[in-house]
């Protein structure tokens, strides 16, 4: 049998999380197809065909698929699901929205957030906020899987030459409809793809101080800006900046944690970063247990000095 990756895209290009998911799929099964479902998404399908390791691209194009609504996407995947042994999604907001519905429709168990493929039916995944790793085995004929993208290297976006096969698009569900969206504009790198992240916590005290300290440092480093849940809950930063178990999972080359105590929830989202730098005046802060470099200092003094020195 073959593995099917559900591509994330903007109808023009493939999002980076798809590349990591392809790598996971190749470890499940050497034959990997990608489904690109969207509206006027020919460019995205062509980009998917270039991904190394992909043997076929299924392209479903229709108005019902324009916005990736879970009900419509699930119906589209169900139309081809019986041809596959594994169906994989990135463990992103979109993947986590569609995969459970698909698993329920197929009457199989979902395997969530895998970080390693031991064999085609056995996978490793974190539990207890990443404090333990579980090895799970599935006997389901079709395995529905979400992939923690930080656990797998990205497949090359070029070098492939897979054929693109058109499949009939499903009709729109009469139970849901797309009303609208508000897209946050951000000139910085997207958090899950950023190589450098500067992140702030509740110790910053206000949204003004959050921006005053983090923005100049992030500008110097060409970094994305993140926040702990406490900082988001306090209104210092928007929800889409939240890093942690209930936010985004990141693994940049450099993670700078400013005024973040290091609660388990936050560590679960960033402890796989290659280099972690922490500044906190509390010597007992848990963040120091995972930091490669820790500075016990007042961040309101240390951060401007660091920014000036760069």
C-alpha cells in the first residue's frame, strides 16, 4: 500500500510543514502520494510534484475546497482513502482540525503528534507534555497520523518530477459555509518555520514593555517573535504568537527566552530548539534546566545591553 500526505498550501505554494510530513511518510512507506485540495490550486500542485520522494500528486480543484473547511476536506479525502495504508497530516491547526474527523469517519484510531517512525505500524509520540515518550502500535488497516514537524527533517522542495493526476472535487457540505477570515499581517518569519525566535513571558509586565524590549532585539537577529501562554493570557502578545503545548511547537536554530519561567507547558513547545538562551532574574527558574546559555539578570537592563552589542 501507499502513504498519502495531505498538503497544506495557500493555493499557490506548498507550506513548509508539508515537507516534514513527506519525510515521515517516506519512513512509513516508500511510496508516497500527496493530495493538493483547493481552488485554482494548480500552482500548488505543480510545486508538490517537485518535492523529492513523492511519486504522485492528486489534485482536487473546486470551490468547496477553497478555504480548507474540515467537513469538505474530510469528504474529499474519504473519496480516495481506501487506496492508502497511511494518511498523514502536519500537526498544525489545519491538520488537527481535519484528522480527527477523518479518523472517526473511517472508524480508526488517530495516532497524534508522532516524532519517530519505528516501523509501518509502530510510532513514537510524546506524552505528559513531552516529559515521556510513548511507543504505540496500530493494527488499523488505514492509519490516520498527525506529524510533529519538528521531529522530522524537511524533504527537498525540488528534485522530484511526480505526475499530477486530477481527481473529481466533492460537492460542498450543506452543513457549513465559509463566512470570512481575519489574516494577521506579519513581516517577520512564520514561527514554526523561523530559524531564530525571540520569546517573552509575563515578567515583561505590559504589552508596551514586551514590544519595547523584544522588537529591537528581534530586528537585529532577523527573528520571529513568540510568547509564553502567560504573556498571551495577560494581553501582551496575540494568540498566534503563543509557543507551548497549547500553542505552536517550534525548533529553531536559536531560541531566546526573555522573562519566561519555563513551565512544563512552554518547555513542551520549544525544548527541541538547537540552542536555547535564557535571561531571567530567578536562579531557580525551570527554563535554566533546558538552556544552553543562561543569564541570571534583570531583563530590563540585560536585553537593551544585548541589543546594543549586536
